């Protein structure tokens, strides 16, 4: 069922992260080489304003399994992930955050699980005590409550930065996705439900937090609230048909 030529693609969106991107490249290469012989890693530079792109270009120079997509203007994580997904060649496609908050092992475990269970999507789910600070924890719970009221997903942690798909499922979902920023996770899960794709949830544990974050809690929370309303309107207006 799954191609032996290129079974796996890992998408990593990046934005303004020069302090840790080298370690990310090292960990990804080491971890994937040990378990998967044929793979590709696609970094998508989402209009970084610092040296991130130049550092990445230097790090992956001559690495045939590593690719870089970039564009000058910051568009948002959802846009970056979509760019990577639509360029991916793997039969199973995962994406994760640039700082590898869950490490490499859950990605490899998820890759094996999606083959074993033959599910369409696999979603990481963090335990509540793995999130930083009571403010973020409270905001996440409120967001989860609103999302499940609006879309009846039955998924506690829509925003976990580790998700995997069968190739044809990923392409079908992301070809229809419209949200460019952080609420894109809700949109792709809503689309998955509309298509009746099978979803497997597996627990992941946060092993590291980047000391540098591009996310500001209050303004991003307002933008995400606006985006989930847009998703609901898009659905009611038949824009996801």
C-alpha cells in the first residue's frame, strides 16, 4: 500500500529561529537516518526577517534529502505547512514545529503507527501539564471549548504541533484549506471530519521549549478566534465543497 521509493516526508515550517535551527537539522538527520532509509525533509521559511534562511541554506547544502522552500513575506504557519504539503512526495507526510518540542521519537512512532493502524490522520495530543504557564493553559482550554462547540470535533488538543497524514488525504485537505495562520489546524480537522477520514490520536510529551517564541498570547488568541469564525462561515457558505 505504501511506496518503498519515498515512504516519508517531514515538513518543518520555520520563522526567525537562527538560535536553534542548526540543532534541529542535526537531530532530524540523525533520527531519520537511523529508522527510515528513504525520506525527504522540507523546511519552509515563512519570510524570516533575520539570518534563518541563510543558515538553513548553508546547513542543507549538498543534502539531497533536505529541501528549502522560501518566500519574502511572512504569511503564517498554515500557509507554510500548506506549501510544504503540496510539494511533498512521501506516501506518509508529517509536520512538526521548528524547535522539535516533542523530539524525533514521536514522529517515528507516529510514522509506524499510521502504517500499522492504516488510519488517514494521526494527531499528537499533549497532556495538560505539558503546556507552559496557567495563562496559556487557560487560553488553550477556552479555545478547545469554543472549537468543539462550533465544529463538534471531539478533539481536545487541536493545536498540537505534530500531525501526520496519508499522502492522498493530506493533498485533498490542504488543497481546500484557506486559513494561513495558527487556526489552520482547526480548519484541516474540520475538513477531515467532513470527508469522514479516520483519525488516530496518540499521546506526546513536550521535551523542550524554545526560549524564543514568535507567538504573543493575547493578540494571537484574538486572531485565532476571528479565524475559527471565518472557518465556520466558510463551511456554512459551502466554500469547502
